[in-house]
């Protein structure tokens, strides 16, 4: 389906009423491949856009927006120990989590209630409560944007990193993800070591997939605003990773600073703590603000423009750098 001069307000969770020259919705891989084969080379400026839960538009998009809306959740393989499940790129992420948890399949429960689609989950390598999408993704199926040819990426091909993948870097904009495969445990071992997750799950009576999911959802609802009620894109910044020596130096100066070990061997500092210490939590400049319950969330109180939200983020970056010598990196993609 092709729409001209279309508002993208319902395609971005900041609720910004910007427009695109064209919006093309692709609902199955076969038709998507045919369209890209015929039009890929001459499409001009394009943007692949799912539900827009990790996007900040600062102006109208003068080009073609491709919206992958492939649905379907399929059981690909099953053994006594694991199950391979695939989901279309347009499947709502939390719908997949809910279904797999209800069927006793472990691996996605800690990633409950994260907004977005399954295709975007692979691009972003979403993560929460000590888990990341890369921990379960086995394959990503995609189409070349210029020729429509199918390519399958194994987990190792995706070069997953902290909120990162090859689809955000070397291959950015070059492939349209159509389907993602996940290996889930038929004999789940719960990961409740992050924060108070074990305690909160235990309060529900038992450590189970269902209770881990409930605990995560409760925590996210408490800390994060619903995009339907107040525009936001969740965590706006990545947690910075610093050298051990810098971490030691900062810890000496700021004894209350929380530090976490990173797989790289360095130390990770919660960006929310840095931002809050700089006094930004709950602040508001016009309709652009920082959520009162979580310093990592920039919100649109109603009529803020994308540029105003971006300007606010720039002020926050400068403030943290001046105080701590750390440059925050945006998790949200600015268009």
C-alpha cells in the first residue's frame, strides 16, 4: 500500500506530527521482494520504520518510508530442550514475549513490555534486566533494499553489541528485515539476578516465567510512561562504558555512584544516575521535558517539536560532560 504526503504521527512514539512524501507498507516477504526488485535502485531517499519507538524526527521526511508489517509467529523446530520460533518483522515484540511465556518457553521473559516490533528488536538488540535479544536470536531473514534478494544472517553475522548491530552500522538502510528466529528453552532457567527482580518475583509466590514477566511489567509501568499518554521513546541514552581507571577515579569523587561490570572488561555507569545528579530529572523546557520518575526518559508533554526535544538532549549531554567528563551517547535514532 502506497500513501502520499502522509503524517507519521502514529508511526513514532514521541507523537510528532511530521510528514513523509510517501509511506509504503509491505505485509509479506514475497510482495516486498517483488517491490524492491522493481523499485529498489530508483527509490531515492528511504527510511525503514517499524513502530517508531526508537526514533526522533526533527523535520518532515522528504523521501520514502518503508514500513515492514510482516506478521505471523511460527514454530520452526522443536526438541526436548529447545524450540526455534520465528516471528515476522511487524509482529509486536511484547505479543511474541507473551505467547512464548504462556507456552512455557524461556528466554524472552526479561524483555517483557518493551515497545516496538520484532524486526526492530534485532536492529537495536534490545535489552533489559540482564538480558538482550542477541541471547536468543539465531537467524535474521532480510531482503536487499536495492534488489529484493533474500539473505539470512546468522547470529554471528549480525555483530550484536550493546544496543547495536550490523544493521545500525555497516549495513544501515541496506536490508529490510522480514523475519527473526529465536532459540528458546523448553527447560527454562530463570535469570533474576538483576536488581530486585528476584525479590519482586518471589513476592508473587514462586519463581516462574509468568511471575518474572509480571515483575518486569510492573517495574516498567512504574518507571516508564506509556507513549499513548505522554510521548516518549523509552531510554533516550545508552549507559556509558568507561575504563576501570576512570571508574575508580569517579568512584573516589562520587562514592554513591553505581558501577557494573561490562563484558568488555570495562565498567558501566547508569546514565540515569548521571543525569539525575546533574539535576535534570523532572525538568521541563516548554513541552520538552524529562520524566519525573526516570531521568533517562525524555518526554513530549504535548506540543514539543522534534528540534526542541533534540535541543534538550544536547543540553543534558553538555551538562553530564561538564560534571563527569563523560559524553552520553543517544540510544534513540535522530532523523
